[in-house]
C-alpha cells in the first residue's frame, strides 16, 4: 500500500438473523426454496397489509448489543428508508435511523505486536432485507431479469463501526471476530456464501497527520474475507493513484470484481437525506425495559474470549490450542463435551485439531456431521490412557470408528487390537528378534546405538503393532546391554 497516505476504514456488516420466520410476517426464512414460495401480502408489500414485529428479532438484537457493550435504547423507532429498485416491493425498506436499538459499543481486536485495539461500534439496528434479482443465465433468458422475493422481509442486523481501522488486515481481524461472536451468540449461522454475513466497506485515505477524513468509496456486499481484503487493498491503491495524478476521489458506491481483483463504479453514494427517512406509521415505538435486558443478559452464552481463557485455565491446554478450538462454536462445544466424557484435555485437543478436523476438511463437512461423536472419541482416548491400545493402533481404531460409527471398545475387541503389555510376552518377542539379528546386535554393542530404532521396529512388526512401545524400548535397552 502507498506509504504516503493513512488508510481509514469503517465497516457496515449485515447479519441475517437465525429466526424461523421473517421480521414482520410469518413467512419462513429457510434458504434455497423455489423462487417466491415464501411470500405473503406483508413481504410482497400489498396494499392494506400491516407489519407485526417478530419478538425474537428484538431479543437477538439485544444479545448482540450486550455482547458488544452497546447501550440498549429504552425506546427505539422503525423508519422507512425510501428508494426504488425492482427487488424492493414496497418502494421503501423498514429500517431504523435516528433512534436505533443499540449504540456506542466496541469490539477489541488483537494486533500482531501482541497488543489490542478497540474498534468503536456506532450503532446496531434492525431492518428487513430486500429481495434478490436473478439475471438471465441462458440464451433464452439472457435479456431478462427475474425477481425472487423469498428473501424480502428477512430480518437483518446492521452493525456499523466507527472508521477506526487503518489497514485491510485490521478490517479482516475485526470481521472475523464479529463473525465468530454472532455465531457463538447463535443469532446468525455466519454462512457467507448464502449471504447470511456480508459486508460493505467504507474506504478512504488521507495524508499522514491530516485530521479531516478523505472522501470515501463504499465497497458493496462482499461475502468472503479474502475478497474483502483484496477489495480494500485495491481501493486504497486506486485512490492513491487518483490523488497522485492530480485528480479527486469522488464519493461513490463501487462493486468488487473477484475475477479481476478490481473495483468499479456502480453509482454515486447516497446521503441520508436522499432516502427521505421518516418514522414508519404502521409500527409503534419499541420500548425495552430494564427487566427485559437483564433476562437476555442472564441467558447469554459464553463468548469466545471467555471460553479461550477458561480452556487455558481449567483444562491446562496451550493458548494456541484454545484459540484454534474457539474459532468455531460447534468445535469448542465438541471439545468441551469430549473432555466432560472423561478424555484428557490435551489429547482431546490434539485429536480434534488433527484427525477430526482433517477428515472434516477432506469431506467438506461441519463437525456436527462427524460420525464420531464426543463420547466415542473420549472412549477411544481413555483406551490410550489405560494402555489398552497404543497411539499407533488408535489411528486404526479411529479410522474404523469414522467409517462404521462403531465405538472403540467394540472395534478393539472384534479386531483383537489390544496392546500387549505382558512383560513375559514382550520379552519372548525381543529374544527372538535379538537371536535373528546377530550382526545388528554386534554393531549396536560396538557403539551404533541408533540401531535401537531398528530393533524396536522389528519387535513392533513381530507383535503386529500390539506391543507397548514404552515397554519395548526399556526391555530392549536392557537386553542389548547384556
């Protein structure tokens, strides 16, 4: 990035709420149904249809506001945001403007130097989503566009940050933490491909030391962390090139082209007065008393930061492990349940971050779809701990568990995988190995101690991997020194 300018970034994040029905009607919010199958007179904007506020939307907004240390407004107002577009059936969007439900919060993000930075949150407000335009994709429909209003009236939270971020990396760190938080709160599924979590980035630059903000461009509706980073970095360089060539940056909305990695002008950026906001006459002011806020606060789940600290404090696992495990709410719950079922925390952490996650990645699945549940994993880890099986045999057992969904004890018994721990049986195998490898024994006793690994391998091969490796090492060293 051009070092002559300071980068200034503010983000507007749209979070689709995980309610069963829409914000102002009883239509389903399910994703992927046939176009216009989830509509009614309210979300179609038909004359005489009146909106009724979904209480769960309000609860989710309060949860998010409390988690970001916002002030929850005792009285907030819904407003009409007026603009005309084919996917907006009423000709206005019901949103909030002057009196939003949450204001003046923050989110602290970690920096590379080990410190943290506080990103201010200006406001969080509730609003309805618009529909979706589908442009013709076949030769027969190439000149046509279609409107799908299934998404119209779907509940959103818009989370608006202060312009406190100074690089694309800071913006991505903030977004990832926010994404993690709304999933942990269970207010959003976080599915960026389906548009459940999407971002508009306001980007400007200014000469170092200048207090006044530069003219900003809004990068619209980007739905992946990688593309957001690329879009911001390109836009910073574009604005710097404009200023360096003697031009002026204009305030506008720009789209990001992921194929070329560039942004292009979409339209001039509207100001608030362009939308002619006014209070929605069909919705009364929303009043939230202190008791309601405290009930929501009492029901808040453990947030990722608190969970990371608990994992390190209570389970004694490294901070790195705790950070990886708490990146995903479902993964952290899987780990918690595995340990609660009797597994050693560090062993559980290693297996979840290793074998479990690798197989899920290969299958493109979430941990909720894992055929090995926490109780099954804990059962296998306990068989390692009590030396019924070795770590090497455990991989064979786990592979069979993953394929069949059968528990470890059943597999170990059926396949005869119990580890040989009887010293007499191990000693007999060692005696045979020593007797059959006289040249290597002579070399070892002459000083080639690295041959110990050869002998261990021979014993493990002869025992079909069932001999206890620690016992094999100890007994071999003694026998070879005789």
